[in-house]
């Protein structure tokens, strides 16, 4: 029997005004990134293997954590990126005021109402779930995954067998900035998953 710990770390609050940042590559303030990295290491979540979304708010943090652990090996997975919001991606909420009808329809039924030129929620679910399942099957050590709130929700939906099409899964489940979600994987003849902690703030 083999047991491994997977720590899902959401990046910190991004720079600039509140915006619909999906795959827009916006960063995090440098001192804030350093604080997140230091707390991740201090609290024992900086595992031997580090996997990250390629977006700078995650990738930069993963590199900082690796340097503090003197482990330069960071694996990038594009499939762990956040959902793309298409024409609205990266735009501030103030700028989107005239599109509020489309946004409201999306919040109410995200699996059905896709934003203009955005990634359908089904596609997002499929790519994250396939990547997660592949990571679990090939897991050989405790691992830290630096990613996004939407990505973490999709992983939890798979682990907990929750209806990912239910809009309340996205509105009711808060995955805070710089928070840790802990999932334990036990491998015998089968693979068992156990959610130990969801969205615990690092500070």
C-alpha cells in the first residue's frame, strides 16, 4: 500500500482592479508572492514534486517555492490553467457592466450559457479531470499543485463525485487566495482518495 499527499495551492490576489481573469496572464505583487512561498514551505506543504499552471501568477510562485526547497524541478501543465472567459477574459468588472446580462446567465447556468468565444465548461471539466486522473495514476511522491480556484473546484468535483454542472458548486464553494486544499491518495489494488482539508488560508 502506498499513500501520497497532494496539496492544491491557489495563487494570491492578482495585481490591478477586480477583473474576470481566466487565462489572462496577470501577475501577483512580488512581496506577496514571497510571503505565500515562505508560508507554504514553513507549514510543510512544499512537497518534493511541484506541478504548476503555466500562468505567471502560479508559475512564478511555484519557482519561488522550489528555490526555497532547493528543488529547481517544476513541471508545467497547461491543462491546469483556469477556464478561459473568451471575449471577457481579463476585463475589469466595471468595464463589463454593459455585458452583465450575459454574465448573469453564465453564473446562473455555467454549463449551458457559454460566454462569447469562451471555453465551454464541459471542455474545462474534461481537460482538468483527465489531467488530474493522469497525475493520480502516475503519482510517485507527495506533490504540490499550484493552480486556480476553478481548477481546484473541478478536481474536488471529481474526487467527491459532485455534479460539476450545478451552478451552486461555483457560487457556494469558496476557494480563497493563497489557500491549501489537501487530498490524500492511497494506492492498493485500487486507488482511494480522501479529502483532508479544503481551502485553508496560509495566513
